[in-house]
C-alpha cells in the first residue's frame, strides 16, 4: 500500500480509489492534490456516443434552463437548515474515518480540557505533552514554546526553545518529542539533539547527542533514556544510562526484523517500568509519501538490553489493528497504548494481547500518563485528561 500526507496537518491519507485530482483531508479539511499515480485514468467509454447525440433546439434549451431553475428552487425549499437536523460534526460525513463496528472505541470520559489559542497558556498546533512526578503538565507546540501547567490545567510558566544554538541553527517547528521525569526535568527532542531544561524555571541544563541525528526518545525507569538515532537512512536504538553514557547500540533494530528499511523519522519508542522498549512505525506522524505493508505497522518489543523479544498487532481494520498509528506510550501497569489517527487508542498487555480501544475527544497527536494513572492526550490545539477505569 501507499500513503501520502496532508501538507497542512501532516495526516496520513491512505491510497484508496479517488475519482478526482484533489481530495479533502478529513482532519483539517484542506484540499490535497492526489499524486498522479493514485489517480484513475480518464475514461472515454461514451465519448463517441455523446458526440453522436443530437443537440437540443433553441426552445428545448430554454425549457431545460427553466426546468433546472425550478428544480433548484425546490431543493432550496426542501433542504432549508430549519428542516434538517444539525450534524454532530462539521466534517463532511462521507469523509469521516470509517471504523469497523467491532473496533468501535468505548466512550472515555474527559475530566479536563484546556488550550487552543496563541497567548500564554494557549497553543498553536500543540503536538506533545509530558507530566512530571508532581503532576505538572508540560505542553509544546509548533512555535518552539514549552508551557507549564499545574495538575488542574492552570497556566504557570512559558519558555521558548532558541532557534540557533551550538547544536543546530535556523530551526523551524517542533519539538518532535517532549518528556518530563519525576524530578521535574523536561526534555525536548529538536534539531537532532535532546535538550534538557529545569521545569521549575525553564533554565537550559544541557543536551544529549546520538551517533547522528536524534528523532525520538523515551525515558527509562532507571533514569536513563532510549533514543532513536539516524545512521544515514537506517535507524539505531541507543540506550543511555542516567549519566548520559551510551551503554548499547542496536543498528536497524526494527528494519532488521522486517527485512526492509523503514523511514527512521517514523520510528517512535516508549519504555515500561522494568526497562522493556516498545517501538512502532508511526506512519501517521510523518509527512510525504511512504510505502508500507500491514506487517510494518506492528509493535516491536525489546528487552532492557536492546534484545528483540517479539512483535504484535499490525495494520488493518480489525480490533487492535492500526490504520495510521502516530504515538505509543506505556502506563505504570505495563499496558501498551498505541494512538491511531483514525481508530482512537488501542490498549494491549505487555505480551501483546489486545484489550480494548479508547475514543479520544479530538485527533490526538501525543500521550502521557500522570502519577494517578490517568491519560493525557494532546492535539487539535487542546489537552485533555482521560480518566481510565482501573
């Protein structure tokens, strides 16, 4: 299969039969030009037949115009807004993501929602969320801002990541990932490095660099970090201890299991409380055109030392399968959560057994868990806390 992305919001649009040169993105409603190879060939089956039909006389044309006008007036009267029930969504119903009835996510109550705007305490294209040990919530958007809120969503502080440093220059957008540890340190993956800040005042504390360009990272329970680094076009898993020293490197840790190279920028990782690492080909988080098979969209599990253990799930429409996965996280009980742009959030046991699916209040881009075990999701310029049943 082949997927292409919306140039405005980055949503992955899977190749399906398309009968025009453009298609509307179901997420941001932008008109997206369909790649030429995905468009159907023009059909001329009835060209000669149409050309041979006799034309209407002048009187016939006048009659057709009058008849058409009356028909339009009839439609306007019949379909006046007050004669029709309001739709539950502003999106065209035919463009809403289609979900198998068996995979319909269970309703999940949201107990907190805040954001949407450009001022302090508000977001513009918010994509990442993190929570520290005290319950403080950190949110980043596409303007290099990191904002801090208390556990109730009250705005506390804002700082901006510099666009020019000794590590990168003229950076645009991001950060690509936001993390926070129990002590209140905040980590931002941006410009190929991991920047560390003091969450109390936003002071810059230093940076971690991989063997090449860092695309993603996850915090481990021992204070270390699992990093996805790029070696040319190949991905590398770099395991670091609490002092920032690399203890293990696993070259092509996902591609080698598929016997094919996947885009390194699409690899997302998460870690559980005992050190296991989970990786996924996050197709829904990247731009451009990308080829993939259903088996590529599985979750890949690795031991704390980087040793491959197994894989589970994959692409598809059945319960527990993925369409456009874009984020992965693990809670304190070891349950694995995979966010999908079109199918909500799928929940698995650490062995890979599918448990359930959760609906999200909006198109979620990132996830994080607080100390109480509740799930925070970010996207659509908002943050929501979802109360999970224990």
